[in-house]
């Protein structure tokens, strides 16, 4: 490994997910590449470590006893005694067994392959209606007018949220998940708490109504969570509400990001766009490549429960690890020409859906939505192109443009 230049070494030394330069949010990959090459187990200023190698993330994901997902100690200083703290320490993704195990079992095969196949025709109808409404608009925002609507409809259908209640879900999701970012401004912190409060108020009536009208034939996700009982364990109302918030938020945000990132990648790589249009059978491979190339979730965290050694570095117990998903998915030890988009690559070993017991429960729903939506947009609008710069917010954990103006002419 060649020694870095003084300029590159300064970038590596300064790298910290809690304090990132403005240009990182537009394009984080040059930073990831330097850290990965010269300091793959990178010590940050607060004593945490940033991991960027594919093999190291694989190791962490598959040892949940050593690398805990429980975020109570980590989030307490960030959120205090607030609803954001209550939510993000109760939801499925930020918990270890036994709560994590119970919720995953409760969801069970409600997201089975049989369910996924049954969703396909309805998804095509959603996409068709959206695209038809956009035909007469020379310019529109791809995220707001298309990519963000599809996942809201899908997860709302799975939870049977009434149509008239769905418009508010995106605002809640963006604010609640956005509160996970570093150095959160006061107004965004307050908005996140406000949205959790509004969501909980809504769910009290929504869940109570479902419980009153629950029949033996109901087998959707919410019905399973309401009924679930195992070895005397049953979700409290508060736990139930927060699992629903998590499912709605995660089912919306990451899939919106996947669809937006996929289309943006094709629009900025017209050769790959043409390959996919010419060979539509590559769509499965292409979706995996979008997940690798522009991972919707860029950063995860685990806490060590004992002293460990990673990459030859001894790391103490109770150390926060930043899992660099976006970096690991461009690891040159795993992927040839990792900074190059290749829709025929089919990188099924990427970490976009995490791994181990925390492998994303909705991964096949997200894949299906992208497999249908991305070809549909180019079948209807083969000349689709950017009509201005995509706008990226200051988000290190989640990656996708918040706005993306496009034109169909």
C-alpha cells in the first residue's frame, strides 16, 4: 500500500462521521476510499471507530452478542427523555433479543415470497397511475412526484392505513428518521419529537379500531403484531405503536432512496441506462448494483459488549462502531472497479440490507418495488433526463437526493 500524500493523510486523520465537510454530502465516496485504503479501522475523536471494509462489517453483522444493536446508552445523551428516545430505543432495528426476536417472529411470513408475488399487480397499477398523471408535465420532481409515493402506498396497504390518512406519513418519516443524523439542529430535533407525538396520537385510534374489528381471517402485519404472544411475552401498546412507526418509516424512506438512487445513477450513466433499456432482463442484477453503488442506508452502528480485535486493532468493551455500509459496498477487495456502475454486475453479497439477525425484514418488498418502478419510468419516458441539480441534504446515514428535477422531453 503506497503511503498517502500529506493532503490525503490530513483528510484521513480528520475524518469523523460527526463532523463532515459540506462536499461529503454530495459525494462521500472519495472520503470513504481514502479512509478504507489507509485506515480501515479508523479511530474517531470521541473514541468510536469507523469500519469501512466489507469483511469487517460481515464479521460484525454475524455476531450480535459481541456487537450489540441496543441503542439506549448511545441515544440517551442525544435525545434525553423525549419521544424520539422512546421511539428509537423501542423499534425493531435498534434492539437485541428478546424484543427483536419476538417482533421478527410476529411479523413472520407476512412478508413471505408468496405475499411479495401477490403484490406485483397492485404495484404495477400504482406505477401506471402515477406515470399517467405525469405525462403532461414537461418537468417534475422525481422524488416528490414518483419515488416517494410508491413505498407509502405499499407499506400503507400492508398495514391497511386508510387512503385519506397517507399524505402525512412521508412528513413524519422524513422528520423521525432525519433525527438520527449527527449534530441535529434544534428545529429538526423539535420537529422529530413533534412528528413522533403526532404519529402516536394517530396510532392510538388506528390500533384501537383495528383491535375492535379484528377477525380470525386477518393476517396482515398489524394483525400479527396485535395477536403475538410467545412464552408469556406480548407487545405492550407503546411497543406496538413504535413497531408500526418503524415499519412505516423504514418501509418508506429506504425504498424511496433505492428508486431515486437507481434512476439518478442511470441518468448520470447513460451508457448503463441504454444497456438496461436494451436488455430489460438485467433489471434484477441492476437493482442489486444500485443497492451496492448508492446504498440507501450508508451508515449503521453497533456497540461492543467485550474487548474485540478488528483488523489488528484492539477495541475496548462499550465502544461505538460506525459501520460504513456505503464504503464497504465499494471495497476493491470484493468488487472489481467498485466506483464504476455496472448493471450486469449482480453483487448479491452487498451490505445494503445489513446482515445476520438484523437483515432487513422488508428487503424483498424493496427489491420488488424497484424492479417494477425503474423499468416502468423508462418505458414510459425513454428520454427522461435531469432538468437541474439533484439536492442532497446533510444526511450521513441515509443517501438519496431529497429533490431531483427531471424532464420527459
